[in-house]
C-alpha cells in the first residue's frame, strides 16, 4: 500500500511539475509578446524579433534582394516564383504564418537586433499557396498580404492587393454561413494531395538514405539530397515545410537527449587526457583556420562573421564517425574508444560555441554580455553535469525502487520528461543553448543501467524517423542548391574544405597502443593515427546548424553560407568513405601479417612448431588512462599484440572494463598437431581413463554430489567408511560407503578410481596418514572430473581449481592419475610430451596473470587461455551450415561432388573454386588451413579416407560440445533427479519399516 501511495504521489508530482513548467514558459512567452506589442517605433518581423529597418532600405527592396541572393533567377519563371514565395506580413496578429528571413547586408548596413538563439533553422520565408491556408473565423481572418518585390510595379502591387482582399472577403462570407457557426472554425483542413506529397517525401528520404549508406556514405547525405530536391530549394513539392522543420527540430532535441543518455563516463576516464586534448585542440584548429580564410576572402568581413565561418567547421559528427568505425569493426578497439570520447568532448564544446553566438550577433554589446553565455554554459555543465553523474542518479534509482515494477518504466520516462521540460527553458533564458539542457537531462540517466536500456529500446524507431525528417527538412530545405552553379561558391567551398582537414593533425595525439613489428608491412601505430585523423574530419549536423544560425542572424552572406554547406556536404561524402576504405586496407594487412606466420602453410607433412598464441581476458574497474597501461606490461613480458578489444559492463563511475588481448608469445613455441596427431592423443586419453560414456555420466554426477557432502571442518572424510574400525578403509568399504552416501550404484572400477586419487602408497587401501585436507580433497576430485571430460587439446580448456583465473589443460600431475600402463609406448610418450608442454603453458599463463593483476589493482581479474588463430573447424562449420550436413556420409557426398573428375583426390583450388561457386562464404586462408590440417603426408592432395577421418574427428568434437552444453543446461535437472531418487529411497524405507511393524 505504501509503495502504491509513493508511486501515486510521484506521478502527481511529475504531472504538477510539467504543468508548472509549461505555464512558466507560456507566461514568459506572453510577456515577450506583450513587450513587443507596446513598441510602436520598431518594426516586428516574421520571426518575432525586433529589427530596425536599415536606412534607405524599404521592405519591398529588402524582399527583392533576398530573392536574388538566395535563389538567382536562372529563368524568368523560377525567378518570379521564388520572389512570390517571399513576402512581408504587416499584421502582427498573423505574423506567425511567415518564416524569419536573414539580412544579407554588409557590416556597415547591419542594424542593431535583439536576436534569439532559437532561430537557427529555415532561414528563408515560405508562403503557402492560398489553397493551403487554413480558414480562420471572422474574428481572426487573415490580414491583407503585399506581394510586391523589387521589380514589381505599383500597378501590379495594387492588383495583387485587391485580389488578396477579395479572397479575404470571400473567406469572411463563407465563415458567416450556417446556423451554428462555421464547421471549419473547429477543423484543420488538409487535402489528399498534401498527404500524398508528404508520404512521397518521406519515402524518398528513406530510399535515398539507404542508397547512400550502401555506397559507403552516411544515410544523412541521401536524406539531405531528398530535402533540397523535393523541398523549397528546387521542386517546392513538399507542403507545409515549416511544420516539417518544426518536427525536425524536435528530433534534434531528442538527438541531444539521446547523446546525454549514451554518455559513458567510464569510457572518458579510461581513454584519459588524450581524448580531452583531441577534443579541445580539434575545436580550436578549424576555428583558427576558418577565421583566417574568411578574413582572407574579404578584409571587411568582420571578426564576428569570420568566427562564424570557423565555428561551422569545429564540431565533429560522432554519428558519422561512429558509423564508419562500426562498419570497419574498429569501434570496440582502444583507438575507436578514443575517437568516440574525443567526439563527445568536441560536441560539448560545440554546444558552448552555439551559446556564444547569442552575444556575437549583437552590435556593440557590453563587455559583460560576452561572458554571460560562457559562464552560463560552463556553470550548468559543471553543476548540473556534476550532479547528473554523482548524486542525482542515486536519488532517481531510490525512487524507482519504491515504484511497482510494472509502473517503473513509465515513472522513469515521466521524470526524464519533467527534467527535459525544466532544463530547456532554464538554459534558454539564461543565455545558453537549450540544446545543452536536452543533453544534461539525458546525462542524468546515463548512469542508470535500466534507464539507458529502456530509452534506447523504446525510442529507437522514433529517433530514426525524427532524425530523418531533421536532415531532410531542417537541413535539406536550407541547402542553397541554386547557388552551387556559382564559381565563387564552388571555389570557396573547396578552399573552406581546408577547415575540414584542419583536424587531421590530431593524429599526433594518439598514443601507441601496440608495437610496430620490425620488418612487417603492417603498422598498427600508423593505422591508429591515420584512422583518428580521418575520423575527426567527419562533419554533420552541428556544422549545418551553426552555419544556418549565422546566416539567419546576418553574420554571413548567402554565397559564403552556400560555400560552407558545399564543404560540409563534401566532408559528409568523402571522410567516411576514405575512413572505411583505410580501415579495410589495414584490416587486410593485419590478416596477411598473421597468415604469414601460419604453420599450416608449411610444405612438409610432419607436425611442426608454431608460436604460442594466447587470449588474455582482463576485467577491472575503470581507471584514468587504463588502456595505456597494457602496452608497457605486454612489452616487458615479450608479448606481441595481434588484436585488442575493449568493452564495459555497467554504467557510471564504477563500471567494469573488460579488455580482450590476443597476443603472440615471443618466448615460446609449441608443437603443432595436425588432425591425426590430435586424434591419437585424444584416443590415448580415453583409453587411459577406461570409462564408457554411460559410466562417465553416472560417475560425474556422483563426484559432483560427493563434493557437496564434504564438510568445511577439514576432517578426514573417508574415515567414516571404516566400518570395522581398524584404521584402514578398504576398497569394498569405500565402495559401500560412497553408494550409501550418494544413493548411486558404483562399479568396482569407479570406486577404484576414487581410491587411486588418495592411495599414495599404492597398496589398495587408505590409511589414516593418507587422509588429506579439505582443499586438497576437493582439488583431487576436480582433477578427476576434468580428466574424464577430455576435449581437443588445442581447442578446449577448463579452469584450474587452484587458481580460478588460470586456464589449464592435461598437465603432468593430471596424467599421474590416469592408467598410462595400459597404453602402447608411442601413445604414452605422446601424452607425456604433450603434458610437459602444457606445464610450460600453465607456468607462463600464471606469470602473465600475476603481472597484470598487480598492475591493474586488487579488484582486477585476469584469465589466460590458449588461442588458435587458425581454427580448422571453421570451414567445416560453414559447409555443414550451408548444406545442412549432419553425418559422415553427407560430408563424403560433398567430397564426391567436388571431385568432379572422379580421380579420388582433391586439391585446395578445387575445394575453394567449388565452394565459392556454390555460394559458401569462405576465404582462401580458411581453405588452406583445413586442407593442410587434413593433408597428413604433405602431397598437396587429400583422398577420401583422409577426408573421412577429418570429418569423423570434427563430428566427435561437435558432439562433445553439445553434450557439454547439455550438462551445463541440465545441472538443475540433475539435482532434481538426485533429490527425487533420495526421496523415493526414503519413501521405500518408510514403507518397509511400516510393513515390518505390521
């Protein structure tokens, strides 16, 4: 009851908060409107901003100048249409139907304006056709609109004026019809043609986005193209463009909200100062280059306008860069994480720049005015941002825990919405960017694991469509495509591309995560540097936003704006394409370098030596500059990094960082066993254990139950089986005692197996001095279980109970518990040689674990395993999956089909050509690996018998993997079965006692 009351109170509080904030915004907006109405000496333009008309410039002259600047009249028809689209509304009550237009004036002509940072979109005025204008009731009928431009005569203006007046009068008369007032007073009229046009526009934006993404470019490029092709810049096919721009603006707000929710504080800590340095320097460099180029283009342009040009190229698009990194499988590498962190810092600085422009557009503001947006932005980022990653998430989590689970998600989104609606006006009216408020609202929930997953899951489709509208409408409608035919625009567009490339030197900040291999063509350090430099040149949404804002505030001319848009579009196309091409090139070099060390490429048929390859899995709490620690440790231990991946578990400051290192040990080589050699060792181990599969299953469960029966007092466990109290436990006493304890029937061999674990004197019985400690007892039982579950020595491993982190194999100690005397001398020698090699691997792995755990701290955990870079089973997996093969006969039929000449043998080229032609996804390296594993004698061909032996071994391994999976899944089932057996035994005993009494 208390929980439900708490949730109800919380929901009510959230509702009241949202309503209060909305009312506050309405009141503030109303006060602004009232103040504007009281000013009679000022002209109120179409975007609710106060402007003084420049001396000597009439509204008619200004409209004509705008039409000529934005849309040059390449034909009389286009020119007249575009001029008619621009108009000046002199009725303040209906000024909201017209868009805000920019003042393309020189510095000397610019007037003192009260600018608003929100007007960053749709920098030209669009007038709807008369048929599209919603009819208004008589008390709100439309004012007369003047259509004259700079070339329109007074007579034409009067004619247009009269026509509009007649239309307004007709509208009034229509509004007077009906007994109960006009039905259209309460209905918004939309035509079928408009609905269909909107659908065509959305489908075109989606289709072009898919096409450009398939061509290696961001989807936003295609969406922007759809916007300027179908929107006002060219076809003017899309109705209600202002409504679409408004929807796109909402998408931008949600984009910043999502960016805040996805902020990974642990990632920023992990990448260290390098990410911060790249972010700050990456903002300054293009800013400086842009200012220099702008001043070089026009000495009279003014420092504010030059600053606007440079600021347009400062932000890097995280979405564009991350998309290319993800496609190239580089996002989870250390350099990929460094780039993402740098882009986050870069975007935060872009929000501060956007806030600064609110003052820069003012004419001669007081000095203190320049610092207000900066102080406001920095202050809120520190105060609200600091709260968002420290105490606020904890408070929200406490609240959510008190809410019933079925209402928890709704409550979370209610709190997020309330914070968003509070932060937006708070940041806006304190002279900062409201987009910063959206970002900070999201950051608050970035540290809450459940909130992060719920937001991404619930809003993914919505975000996709809103951003599609944002790029197609809010940006695409503002692309001055008609100016792209001007040589000045194209020329300066290419020159301003230097601002894009100004971030390329950031490659120098990249630390060396991996060593350069001497004499190798593959250079991972050069790869990381080039990828970072190119990734930081990706531009996107923020560049368009800042440029459009500068245009709308009259800081830059239409031609300079067009040149900036051209350069940014060029970056959107070229940067991700070159980046992805470069990543693929280095990935290919890495594969070729690794393939050059493949021992399977040797020509001889004997088993050879191969370097020891290891997989090091490290988990540790996030710490500052953590990724740079590994290189020094691995160098000191003579380990060469082949590949490296990093991920995080959890959100917030306490997230756990998992690093997977795939390395080559320069100090050790191991004997490489082909399929025949692996199978000999496996068969020898089976013979040494001398268990059937059924006996193995029963005894495994018995050992598991036996371990549960061991008390923690460390007393001698087997002494309770000494039924005759002579101080010695015989084999028969041990067997009877275990059967009574486990409620299982054991064979003589199984009981003897347990006896051999502890019978150090080998006299066939257990004396008191042979009783071991609890820890040693458990270890010996675990060793026995691991010995029974034999896998491929090269592919499968189990964990040591002595040190849970260390992955171990069949060592010399393990072999001592097996019956090797039953084996032939060759098989026994092979097992012993393999065990000695495993001893060396275990020792080496222990050394690596201890060194890394010492460097990463006590809370770290490291696991070392043997890694096989050339899994020969991979190709057989693909063949089996493609043809749905399950038996040896099925695989033999594949061999026979490949052997089209019926010669009884096949070679590598025949396998590769046949399977590739059949559509199986294979590589030449994969075919060479499998072929050389099978080709025991090194003849260059394999016959049907060699193929069948390999397939038999492959199917055995797959069956054991399935059995292991079933055992892991059926642990609960096994426990229930044992429990049922004991209960049944108890019931039988109770029944027997009752019958005895009767």
